[in-house]
C-alpha cells in the first residue's frame, strides 16, 4: 500500500485480515478478562462508526473521548478516524470547568464518554457550550433517568450503526478509502505549564511513523501484552496503547478499576510496559516498605542479593563480561529474589519497559535494570508523538535519554535548546497558527523548549526546561528542574521547588512524601496528626536536611552547578496539588504560580527569617474548601566547596 | 518463591473457578498423581503399601467425610466409626446376598446405607447443637456397634462375630495384591476427593458453610436448615461408609464390629483437627500424620529399647498433647500451615 | 414386685455414681463453658494414682488418699495453666476437642506411671447386701451402694455450702453467670478456674474410688464419662440438681431397661439406651431438665 | 451551577433539558400492609398493636430509641418471629404461617444489625449464597460439576459479579470477609441481600458505626438500588440526617408502640416523636 494512504483504520482492517483470531483488547470486567480479537474489533468499530455517521458525525469533525482506559473508548478513536473525523481524548479526572476550554476550542459536537460522572460534567457545561449535541455513554449505570435529548448509550449507538450499515452498503468502506495519511489522526491537548492548553494535531502518517518506528526499534510483535492505565489524553498512552499497538497488532489490556491496577498488572504480566518514573518510584517505595516488615533472614537475603544485582545485574542485562562468580551469585539471586520480586510486581514477562515524561532517579533506574527488567528511557513530546530519542539495548545511561530515534534529526540551539526535525512532527497546533509558527521554525525544526547537551557518545542529556533555565547573580547557570529532580530522587521528598534566578543564593520549598515519611515516623513512633503536623516535626526537618546536604555535595562536584547549592529551605505545610493549581494534571510544578502564591515564604527565605506564618486556601476532594495555616520553620543547610573537575 | 503467576490471567469463569487456578499447582498435582500411580506401586514394598499407604488413603477418605460434616457444615460428630461400620457391613451383606453384584456397586450401596443411618441420626441436629449433638452422635456409635454384635444376620451368623471380606474382583480382574488394592483405593479416594471439592465450590458447599458460620442468616437468605444439615450428614456418612468398606475389604480383610469402635472415631476426629478443619487437603495431611506418627514413635521406642506398653502409653500421650498443641497454636491445622507456606511462597520475598 | 424395687433401687444407687461424675462436668462447664471430656480420664487417673501409691509406697489407703488429693489439685492447676489459659475465648467446640486430647494424655500418663493392669481397690466397706434392709424389707441392696449414696450426698452438700458460703464460691457463681461482668468487677477468672479444676479433680477422685472399688481400677473407668453424658443431656449442662436427678433417672431406667427390655433384644443395651432416652428427651426439651432456656438473638 | 448558567438553561439552543435532580421512581401501590401486629416473648411485649404499610418503590424508615422494637418489626416482616396477633398482607395476599424461608422465596431480603456474614467465606462466595434460591441443579450434578450445574454456577457468578461491580468492591472479591473492615463488610452484606434480587429489602441499621464517607457511599448505594432495580426498602437507622434525606415516609416506634408515621417533615414536627425520641422541636 502506498505510504500516503496509510491510516489507522486501514491498519485495523489489515489486522482483521492478517490476524483475525488474535486477541486485540482485553478488559477485566465482572471478574474475568473479557477479550476481543481483531475480527471482532473490526466489527465493533464498524458498527460504532456507522452509528456515529447515523447521528450526523462527518469528516473533519472532532469527537471528544473522556474516560478511563476502556476498549470501547479506544474503538471510538478508531471509529472517528474511519469517518475521517478526529478523536480528542480529554483527561478524565479534570473537573468540568477545565474541560470547557477544550470542548470549546475543538468545536466538540459529539462526545463518547465512560459513565454518568463524565456525562454529568458535560451536561453541567451544556448551558455554556451548547454545541455538544450528542453524548454517548458506555456504562449505563445511573443513566436511567436522564431524559435529555442527544444522550445515547454505547450499545444503542452500535445497534443504530448496524442498521445504518445495512441501509447504506458500501458507505463505511467508501469512507475508509477516503482516508489519507496526511489527515489528522488525533488532537492531543498539552497541559502546558503556562497559558491555555494547545491542541496538537497529529496526522496518521506522523503517528504511524512514531508507532512503526518504536515497534521496529524494539522488534515488537503481535505477541506483546501491554497494560493500559495511563490517561488516554496523554501522548504516552496514545503512543504505546494506540499507535504502537495498531502498528504491531499486539494486545491492549485495560484494568478493572483504578484500585486494582497493581493486581491486574500481576495477572496480565505484560511483556511490554510503559510508565512515568513516578509509577516506578511508587513501586520501589512499596517494595522497600514491604521488605521492612520481612523477617531478618529474608531482609538480609534481599539486601545481599540486591548488592549483587547492583554490582553486576545491569552488566548481565547488557550482555557485558561479568566474572563467573558474580554470574553464579546473580543466578542464585534470580531464583531467590529477583524472579519472585518481578513476579509479585507483575514484571516477570517484561521484555522491554520504557519510562519518560520526567527525569528518573539513577538509583531507581538501576534498581529495575539490576533485577533484570529491561527498563529504558526515551525522550519526546506531544508535538513529536513522544518520539525523539530512544535508548538502544546495551547502551543505557541513567542520565541521558539515548540516541536520536531512526528518522529523527536533533540539533542544539545556541542557548542549549533541543531542536528536532522528524516525520513524527505535528502538523500544527489546532487553530493556533501563531503558536505553531513559534514552535516550528522556517527550517522545519521544532523547538522543544528543553535545554540539553550531547555527551561524548552522542547521547542526548536533558538538563531543564529552556525557559526555566535562569542565571544566578553570579552569572552561573541556574537549572531549577535539575536540582529539584535530584531532591525528588530521595524517597522522602515528593516535590521540591527551588528559587535562584537573579538571586545570590538558591532556596527551596520541600514537600515530603506522606507515605514514605509517615512510615518512617511510625517506625520511630513519632506521633503526628496529619501532613501539616508531620511536615513541621523537627525529626522530619532533620531528614530533609540530610537529603539537601547530599544534593549540595553532588552539585559541588559538577563545575557548572556548584554555585547553585541550596542555602536555605523550608518544608511546606500542605501538599502541592493540581486541584489548587499548584501542579499541572501531569504533576509538573507551576513555578510562577507558586512563586506568586507563596511570595511571603520566598521573602522570608531570602530575608533570613527563622520562621514564617502562612495561611493557605485549599480545595478538598469533595469540592469544599478550607484553610490550612502553619508557622513554618526555615533552616539553613551546609554548603560544600566546589570540586575542581578532575579531567 | 517458586510461583511465577504473572501472566496467568483468566478469560473465562470456568478457568477462574477451577480447583487449582495456579499453573504451578496443577503441575505439582499432576506430578504427584503420576508418582502415586506409576512410581509408588513399582518401588514401594508390600509392607509400605498395605501398612501405611492403604490405611492412609482410607483414613483420608473417612477424615474427608467427617470434615464435610464437621469442618464444612459445622456439625461435630463423634460417630464416624459407626458410619464406617455401616458401610463395611452393608457392603458385605450386599455382596453376600446379591450374587454377581459388582464390588464397586456394593461399596456405593454400603455408602448409601451409611448415608441413611447418617440421616436418621442427623435428625436431632435440627433441634440441638454443639455438645448435645456430639452426644447424639456418640449414641450412633454405641448403637451401631451394638446392633452389629447383637444381630447375627448382619455378620452372616458367624459365631465369633467376625466377618471375612470377600475378594475384590472387578470385571474379572482380582485386586488381591497390596499394589492392586492400593491402586483401587487410590482411584476411589481420588475420585471422591474431586467430587467433594466440586460440592464445596458449588451451592451445596456454600450452603454448608453458611449454616456453619451463621445459621440464622443462612435461613433468612433462603437455605433450608433441615435439608442442608441432613444433606451434610448424608454425604458425610456416605464418604465414611465407603471408607469403612475399603477399610474392611482393602485393609483388614477380616473384621469384627469392634474394629469400628469409639477409638477409631476419635482417631479420625484427631486427623481433621491436626490436618485442618474445613479443608479437603487437611483431611489428607491429618490422615498422613496420624498414620505415620505411630510408625515414627515405634521406631523411636525401638531404638530406645522401650517396652511396648510404655511405647503405647507414650503414643496416647503424644496424641493427646498434639491435639492440644494444634488447638492452641494452629486451630486450622496442617492445612493452614500449608496454606500460609504457600502464600509466603507466592508473595516471596515480601512477608505479606 | 420386690424384684422390681431391687432393680429400681440398685439403678438409683448406681445413678448416684453417675451423678457423681456428672457433677464434675457441671462444675467446670458452669464456670468456664468447657465441656470436659477428660472427666472420665480424671476419674481413672485418680483411682489409679491412689491404688498405685498404695502399691508402690506400700502405704495404707488413709495415707494414699491425701497424696492423691494433692496430685489431683496439681493436675487441675496444671490443666488450667497449660491447656485452658491459652485457649481462652476460643469457641466451645475447640475447648471440647482440647479436652478429648487431654483425656488421651491423662490416660497415657496414668498407665505410664502405674501400669495398665486391672487392680483391686479395697475400701473398708464390703459390697454385700445390707443385712438390715434384707431383714426388714426383704430387699437386696448392697451396703456399698448405700455408702456410695451417702458419700455422694455429703459431697454435694459440701459443694453447695462451699458455693453459697465462701467468697470463692460466690465469685464462682458470678463467673458462671457472666464472664465479662465478673472480669469487670475484678474477679480473677483464672484463679477461679484453677480452683474449679482442682475441685473437679477431687470429685473425680471420689468417683474413682467408689467405681474402682466396685469394678476394679481399670481402663474401663474412663467410659464412666460416657455414661455421664446422657445424664448431663437430661439434667442440663449447668445444673447441679439436674446432674443428680439426671443421674438417678438414667441409672434407674438403664437398669430397668436392661432387665426388662434387654432379654428381648439380646442384652447389652445399657451402652446406648441412656443416650436414646436422653435424645428423645432432648427433642422435646433441648435445654435439658434444669438447663436455662437459651434465647438466640439475631 | 452559577446563576448565569441557570438563566441560559432555558434558552432554546440548549439541546438537553434540565438535569433532573430527583430522578426517583414514583412510589406505587401498597405492597406490604401490617395490621395490628403484636408480639411478645414469654410475657414481655415487644410490639403492641402496630399498623403501617409500605408502598412499592418507596424507602420507608423505622426509627425510635433503643429497645423500641425496630429490629423485632423487621423480624416479623421477614418471618423470623411470628406475631401473636395481627395480620400481614404482602402483595395483596394475607400471609399465613410465613417462615423466613418462605419470606426469602417471596422476595424479601435483609441485612442485620450486627453483620451476619459468613465469616469463613470470600466476598464472592457470600454474594453467591444470596442467589441460592435461584439455583436449581441438585447436589449430585454439583458434585460432578458438569453440564447444567457448571453452566448454572457460571450464570450466577455473572450476576454476583454485576453486584460486585455495582457496589464497587472488585478489589476485594476474593478476600475472606472476616478480614475486611467493618464498613466494607456492611457493603458486602448489602450485596448478599441484593443478590437475591429482592422485591423488598430490609436494612437493619445499614450505616451504624460508619464514618461520614462510608455513610455517604452507603446512602448512594441505597438510593441507587431503589432507583436502578426499583427495590422497595424498609430501613432502620439512627442517623436522623440520613433518614430525613433518603426516606419517603417514616414510622416512629417507642416501647413497642407506634407513635408517629408520615413524611420526614411530618414526623419531625410530631410532638410525641419530639418528646420520645428527637428531643428537639422542628424549625
């Protein structure tokens, strides 16, 4: 088939012909893994597309998709594409108000949503944005009394579609044949740390290039199993659970509910896995906490073999030479510790695991690799279909994101910004030519906004957001994310915000990790009544001080960074929260917003005060709001002399 | 530790509801069965077969029967041996009086007879519970043995009251050597254990456990107490009856009613306490334990050159002490220990 | 007719002995909710110890007796400490099964110490018909049985006084009524139990001596406990008067049945007749003669 | 919703009508009618001459101080106790000699004040027991676990799974109920009662001992059950806020006598009820 005619619907058709009986989707529902093979998926999508057509969905329209990862929602994406429409997945946990902008911006008239909760949100917005004409819901629970026109269950939509298909033979195939590679395949809204979200339009050709590129790079086959649990609106899920799955024809598994992801992961035992560093970190934290309760013998066994793994695990994974004695020890460890551990985590069958989206701590990264999980990093952005750099097998470094992916050209701008030219590059920002031309220059290079550098092996190393990189008054480069990430690599620290641009010193806000520190406190029988109380505890301050001083020591060892050691810090009285707009939905720090909101604290830090009183409005989960107040202690930490680079 | 469960997902309720949902367990069971069917008859000596393995299997079956009643349906019984006796003597009489009756069918009829007796003596369970019921089952014990001694017809007018079990011939094939008898018993026990497990994972089993755990609630949600309890008595007695028949035919050969005395009832009760109340596996573990313990104690007594009277008294004491020990330390018996061990292996290296 | 009365009186008197064993059960059940299946084993243990001490040390009954009392007290205390205390708050059935284990242990222990052979126990009173009754009423009744009844009566009176007049006794009754409440007002439950087991041991000794003197001290004494079961069913597990009345009823009916029905069915029915009687009774009145009616709440 | 939005809602461009906030089914005819019920235990009067009715699809609350006879009332309705006097008409027919099995069969299910789950069984098995009346295959077929018996088991498993899904307890389906926290046990018990697909559901203090969040969840489930399946609900509850929020009509008992009956508002302002139970006059 000609390349320019390649679309996702055509891929679907091809899978239906090449591997009709092979399982395409699984969903744990009613206690078992309900399965659909490619032939069935073809049938379901066809009915769905025809149903949408019957409702009046036409080429060029956008279809909002809101909900947890469900096979039916993935099919909805395909169904929209079959008709030449564009699916627009939204973050399902966003409140109605946050959805409003996207619905408006993408001219949404049709939406397919998971359940009553999402329907309610859309209906709430109905009066403001009346152009949403049809809402299709998958789960019929609680929907009995909704008498509104335009509400339709998924099942009846498909039924309608089957009738329409019969009445209009050839319609579906004709629509499918009209599809072109340079049609838009999807619009993904970037959360963006500043300003309104922008809709990134990816064409079939680009998204398929990313899918095929990744699948080819890892030689993915239709035998892979992947667990889809990340928000469908995120490019990561789009790439792994949609583009690559459609490219290689492997099985997408949807968990039963948010609470059961870990057990479902253990049941499925995916062979191919993708998670942001946060997930890997949580997993490791749970491992460590659970091991604390183990008997002394088991703990010693665990630590002994973890030492062995640290020494030689990664090398064995990379097929590098390792002494026979270590190999034997590792084999024993595999039987006694690594194997069972991977089994309990559901990672036994993993062939390749990827992480991206944020920096991953070296210890964390090494841990997984050393127990034999082939964890790798890649680098990408929504605008490039998350496809810029990949770490090839055997060339893994924890502080780089790998080599430019096949077909991708990467270069650095003068200010260190990473520029990319690639077939996977977006078409445009939806209805934002201004932003598009700002992001893609005349030569066709996309400005990623990240500052990076190449190391001697040609691997790209990302240090910070280009926009966030500032300068100290001394003239030294100040890369806040770089420092914050170093802090966040400690299990006790959940979030950190550092300040230093146009200042003489670097100061920091710290958020402790409630689970890890809470556990730590319990073991020391430190009583506390909640986050605020625990955060203010002197022992916790001591814990944080140790972490900060280690980071300072680290920074001192890097010539370019030694000026940015943390001088003073405080532990915040509340957890930074997306509901309070302090973090983005993807849990990135909204630096400016925080700086304004907590201006008094920053002032106190730089004025050298010993403590500062603050009151903050917070929003609770149930929508009510309240006030958290505390007298925050400010401490200074040790500063290390800069170490001269040895070579 | 040895479990690798990741990737063993279930795509049908049939797969999800199977007796051994974990692949490694299924493999282990098949391996064990293979050893039991192929290797054991080839390698084990006639002594091991007839003095250890055959009684082990038969006691397992009886313990399973008692476990259905006591462990699953929660009705304490001290009359297990009586139901075994009914099974044995009924089978004897059926074979004796109906020429050409297949032996296996006779065992089934023996079991059914025991089931009838079980229903009769289970009737009081509708009105009474706990110790009172235990006392009622004691009455069964005394009454049945008394009947068998006092009614000469049942022992075919044998002057000594002892009967000699007829040879087991199935489809012209004589089960006359220890290894053949062993295989026959193994087959019967395996099939019946499977049936028991099936009942337990179905509505019958749930009805038993419901009555055991909270009889008022069981009644309110629609279980009929009478039917449920009597069915438990019937099924349990059937199992004991078949075990009793095997005890006579495949193990003892010649039997007197006194072989099925209160002591035997207690021994089987001990098996389920030590093995695990409310566990099919426990019935087997308990039987193995109680069969092997005297053998072990004998070896010890022998090596210490203790007189037999001392050894037998020590055995009593050890039995008694073990019962108390298990009730205190692990009321759910060896089966729970096994389960905990398995759970540990599944979660290894985590403690929980 | 005289024969009938002889049988009846003989039955009633052996019923007294059943009652004696049953009292041991009731004592323990009432206070701790434990159905002590080992009571029979304790009877055997007590009798065998007494005879054994006489044999091995060559002392008279009057010296062996206090020694045996001491042994029974120690045994009672040990049982409370080793078996009951760890099983506190367990279901009744579990405790019951534990006492079955206990029975095995005690039997083994007794035989290990003193051997299993049948021994004669000579009490200062002979098992011969009472001359007085023979002469005056022309009824054959053993004077031994009469003495047994007297001892039994004495024991019951003593126990009754003990429970009504002493502090321990009052505490005991409080415990029997409500464990939690007794604990709440500061009654040391464990000490009470220990005392009870010791008392039950002494009751067992009395029963053991009487039964042993009549039938010889042998393993069969343990079956006396099985005889006491129907007595308890009839009389209720918690009632001392019930145990006595139940014992008399069972004793009398058992003997009468053996004499009048037994020959018709080949004899030996005393093994199960009391049970059937008790069960029939149970079907009519599940809580026994004197037991408290249990109202089950949901 | 803002005032602004409310105004716009009436504009013709809106394709959807107003969101119905009270989407409850309308209550139907009287389904259960109790007349002059008196019950005593060996001379102690538990209920004296109580009459009230329950309408189809309604949520009927029974309130009153401790020992008022509320649980006895439920026990009378589902046949655990037989009243000495009075008659009960269920679906228009006067019941005679109804025992609890017959009550279960006629579509009355209940939960208990002190959780009466089967502690040794898993959540799934507990819910499966709720379906026992609908199972037809005999125990021999079940022993063989073959053919119809297995198909039946699987068919009921699906029903049980639907309830698990409905009550959002997927994560604990294979956990023995004895290990669950109190609030979840209450939820499982509701599940077991629901599994019988009852016409009338009797709930004996479904929210006792729960925290605010658990109570909210339980309220939502009760309303959903009432709404989704049209189940008539009779519940005993001490939390007045909950009772007033979710019930259609309320019966008030005190010392075994009925002292009030009516809508929550009526009951709240009934002087007898205030004196005996509420203690606070209505606003």
